[in-house]
């Protein structure tokens, strides 16, 4: 679901129905979650918007595609995502620790807090 942040109204929605889920044919080489985000946000790309997403949809590949489309992003990222440095995947952090990684305009932080 893509929602407008000020009002919370639904801008666009894709209902998951398994293999028959309707997503754009343009990005078939991408992961399914990336296809969903790119399909929902297509009318907003290249217009300077900022998307916020949770860790199910977010990935370094998606982030690069959004940046190329002049679309910023913000969200959580699962530490086991493909293309993340090993340190972000394996580093055991203590309470209050922070580990950061930056590639071009994209920055990833691994934070542990209580």
C-alpha cells in the first residue's frame, strides 16, 4: 500500500494474490518486493518525493533504483539483505553501539538500543 503521509489516504494498492499478483513487467529481474515498490511508486518517480518503507521492502538494489529516479527513501533494512557488507551482517553490537556504512548517497546504520 502506498499512502500519502500528511492525510494517510491510500494513493495506490496492490493486493497480493500469489503468482497472479499484478506488478509491472518492466522490473521482472528484480525481487518481488522491489517490483511492488517500483510499481506502486511509478507515478511519483523523478519528482523529488521521499518514500518511507519497512524492512520487508527495503534493499540496497531498490535504494539505488530510487536514487537514479530522483526519489529519496527512508526505512529500516534487514541485516541479512544481499549486497550489504559482512560487518553489518555479522557484527554483534552491545547496547548503545552504532555501526554505519555509506555507498554514494545511501547510508545504512546498524543500531542497537534499549
